[in-house]
């Protein structure tokens, strides 16, 4: 009864979401305190109080016809101006309202820019491991997701493999730093090498290759690590971001695309993105949350909370003998499975210890697992004995 | 620089939205009080106070991690239960949470169900005149929109033409009652004829043909007209609705799909719709507004406000000699252009009288115009002399 394409999508549906749903069922059986759900990037840190105050202030003080009404499909002009000013303050840029399209989360933004850019068969390259939904998003527009390898151990882009994967059909490279699932941050030197390669390939093929920088985790970084501003490194960069993680509003679906005026074909792209937002059925980003974002974009989430989780989890798992990547940003820990088929490890963790983690193949990388540590500190404390017992069973 | 498909979409972009943007520019030139913008279905009636109270209550009283967090892609279970109960109270049905998918407005819902159902080349029939975005929505999934005629004057479905337009590739019929742009309501007798035809054609072709009932205007109806519940007439009906008009929240993008258990292939369709919601990049309907919708779904908008507008506009335009359809629902007046090419009339209204209306060809019906009267009463009062002058110029 359903379309062939959807049959494929349903069959390969997100293991992350399946685990999240499983966790809710298990909580009903074992009690919520006895299920350790590290499946989903659903922040346990509440939104800043300023968000609540802004909501109350807006709905009691502003005109409801404006606050809840239609606006330009790209978003309220005053909201886009406020966000542009905020970005300009951070990065020394000179963006204006005309460079922003408010979107239904970063995922909505990625779909808008991919619909804008992709002809059927066009290739979208990304670096493994990667957020598995990129494959669906490219597929929505009959694009082809192409995986380029990362360097084992560091999970930085493997430049040689990236070079091999870029063809005359390459339309975009999706970069995600801080990275989901590895937690690594690409330093400027690495980004410059990537940029040089893309410039060379653009010239060789006479094409435009866009970087789509998916960066909802930009503001969650540790130990003072610098997160380079990619449009300053490679002009043909479109940035997709959201307030899902930085303001703990993932369910609200509020994000944006930044399309700098320097991008090749800027005028066409921004006009098409505006139309794409509408005809994809989003119409516009949720209106009240747009106005909240404008007021709260300078607010900070509680990075210290995630950092405390990170340290406890990373240090403990290392101590138990697991091989882990030390996270520099985001709130994911990327860990090598103690057994070749990581699905066996994931099943054991779930069945024996009620610990929910996600197999690496969901991110195009077998043999590893992702542990989302945006949970309560106590969840980590209480799950650690289980991780330890499993390590012992595997003889780590 | 942009995809071929988007080039087409941009070139044929919404005249409604173009007029809305034009109106904002004209307001800056002439002053907002001297531009009469009837272009967009953007309610001028504020959201009920209960919406504001619910928002304040939720953000000050409920756990922000729950209120703003991820939930099942189909929406919060308690919200879906509340909406199902509400519908059951109205229609004597027995829906449950499992029959509902919360969506990013009705437009998001239409895209979810079309993505779920359509293979490339599948046909989606609708009755002219129709909301022009249906063409884009079907095209998003390589479906083909097929126009079936309505009966001149009444704008009811022309059964003979509908019969001719249904083929073995017909996957769905989109019905929209109360109708945008005509304001007509399909009575039960008409719907039964449509249902009988579809049942016959399903049997003839051995296919399933779904009615997709796009009904955001259901609760805006006048003179006690009855709006039949289509799933009770034709079991293979999926309902798409939203709170955009009934709670004056168009910018918030909060709606739902109702997929009754009686629908052919229910289990596959509901599972696929859940996945489609995620991979289209919506992920889920905005979370706070889901919770507001659950609390406020029984609230009524100020139908009397629209009714007062309707009467003034309809009676006056008739008096000036225009041929109009008397609206029974929604907040649109469908009027015959006094000159064959309605674009000439639309341009004259804009240039000479600062009156913004939408040409009928945007709805697949040349020679007519749509006037959205969800505006301030004074806007109508102040625009009427202009409509009168134009009528006189055309010798009505």
C-alpha cells in the first residue's frame, strides 16, 4: 500500500529511533530508573530560563496576530536581522536578514538546501561515520549519498579518499563538526586542506561544489577547543544550524540556514530556498519560536553539565578497557565495540544491562557504537557497573 | 546553480505569496491603512485567550525537558489521545492515539501522506479550482496532479469529469471542503456520489484510491451548514487538518493527519507516515504547540467575526454587479472577473485602488479571483469604494 521508496526507508529505518522507542517500552517494564537510555540526542539539560521568560513575555506582550501568523516564508525580517547581527558579532562577518532562512530545525534546513541544489543522480559526499539521516535527505531529492572515509583513530576526513570520491556529479559535501557521532572537531588546518581540494575539483570539473556545514553542536565544545567558522575558510559554504541543542529545544523544530552572499549563485539559491521552504510543506519555521530565538540566541546552554558527564563516562569506560574517542564537542561518545559485530554488543548491553546505545552501522561505520551522554549524571553513574560487567565478560 | 525542478517551481511560484510580499512593500509606500490586502489566508482574528493561557501554563508548570524535547515522531501520545477523544466526541468514532500523526501544519501532513503513498508517475486528482500548492506537493514525490472539473456556478465536483479523470494510476483524490478558494461546502449527497464512484473504480482497477480530505477550514462554516465527516462516507479516507485557522495559529505549523484503522493497509501506512515525518526533515510537529493543541482543541475561533466580514463583502460586491459565489465556509470569496483575463482585473485593482486579490489561474481556474476576507472589518469597509469604482469602469 505504500510507495516503493518508503518501503526502503521503513525497512532501513533509524536504529536510533527504534532504540528510543524500545527504551520507553523497557521503562514501563523495568522502571525508568532501571533503564539507561543513551540512544537519542535529546538534551536532558532544560532550556535556559530566558527561553521561558521570553515565551511568556512574547505571548503576553506582543500582538498574537503577528506572533502566531504567517510571515515571509524565510522568516520574520526582524528575527533574521537579530540572528545576522549575532553571527556578525561572533565571526566578524557582515551578514544581513537576506542571508538567513529560518527553518524547521537543522533537518528542515538541510532538506531545503538539498531540494534547492540537487538534480536526480547528483552526489552528496559526507565523511564516515555520519548522521544516518543524511542518506534519507539526499534520497528525498533523488540524490546519491557518497561516503568518504575518515582516518582511523582520529576520525578526521581522509583527504586521499575524499579526493577519490569527488566527481563531476558532486554537488555538495556535508561536514558536521563538532561531529555526531564521534564528538571530534575539525581544526582549521584540516578544513583548509578540504577547502583546497574542493577549489581544485571545482576548477577541474567546472562545477560548483558547496560545503553544507551541519553544525547544531557548534556551541557545545570542551577544553576551549576552537570551532572554525567554515564560510571564512571556503566561501561556497552554506551553514545549517538549530537551537535544538544550544537552547535545548529539539522538539520545537527551530533552526536556520545561513547562505552568505559570497556563495556562487547566491541570488538564485536564496530565492529558491525561500520557495523550497514553502513547497516542502514547512511553509515557515514555527513563528513563536522564531521570536524566542531572536531574543535568546546569545543564551548559552549548560556546557558544564555535559562536560561533567563526558569526563565521568570517558574516564570510566577507558578504565574498564574500552577503546573510546575523547569527545571534543557535541554530547556523543564514540566507542569501539569489544566484539567485531557491534550489534551483538548493543544487544548484550540492552538485554543484560538495560543499557541502550546505537550500533555504528547506523552511522556507516561497523564495529563501533554511539553513546549519547546528554542524560542525567545519575544515569551514567548507574549504568557504569553494567558497562564494567560487559567489559569483564568480553575480557577487556 | 539551482536544480531544474526548483527552476520550475520558482518560475511558477505562488501568486498568493507574491501578492502578500507586494502588499508589504505597498504598505511602506502608501501606508498600511491605504493598502487593502485580501491576498493571504492569514487570520486577522487573534488566537483565543485560552491559547495564551495554555502556553503560559505549560511553560511555567510543565517540565521543560518534556515540553521542548523530542518525542515519538508521530507526536506525544497524550496529545494524540486528547485529539482522538475530541474527534470521537464530535463524530461518534472510536479513534485512538495510534490513528494520529501530529504534523507541521496541514501542508506538512499532506506531504507526509503523499510521500507515504506515491510512486513516481502516480496520479493525484483534485477538483478545480484548488489550492495551487497541491501541484507542488504531488510533484515533490514525482506524482502528477490531475485536475477534474467542477460544475460551473455551484463549484461542486463534476462527477462525469471526475469519472473520466480516474485511471489505474490514480492513487488519491484530494478533497477540500469548506473549499479554498470557492468557500463552498460539499454536502453529504455529493460526497456519497464521489464515494460510490471511487468504490467502483477501485473494484474496476483492483487498486486502492484514497481520499485525502484537506480540511483546515472545517470549523469555519456559516448559517448552520453541515460539514459531513468524510471517513464515515468513504472508509479509505485520510484526514489532514491543522489549527492554523481554527485557533489562528498559521505561523506555528501545528496540524495532524488522522489515519483511521479502516483505511486499506493501515498498519503499513501509519508506520510509513511516522518514518516520512522524520525523513522529510520535519522530525516532529512543534512540541509546545502540540501540547497547546491538546488543551485547546475544543476552543472555537470567532466565526462571527468572519461571518460579519462575509456578509458585508458578499452583499456589497453583489450590489456593485459582480458575480460571486456565496461562501458557506472558510474565509474566501470567489468572484468572477469582470473581464476575461482576470490578471487584468487583478492588476487594475492593485494599481488603481491598492486592493490585493489573487488571480484564479493560481487555483487552476481562469476568469475568476479569490478575495481572502480574514481581514479587519474596516479593511473591507475602506476597500469597498474601490471595488465599486472598478465595477463602474467595467460597466457592471
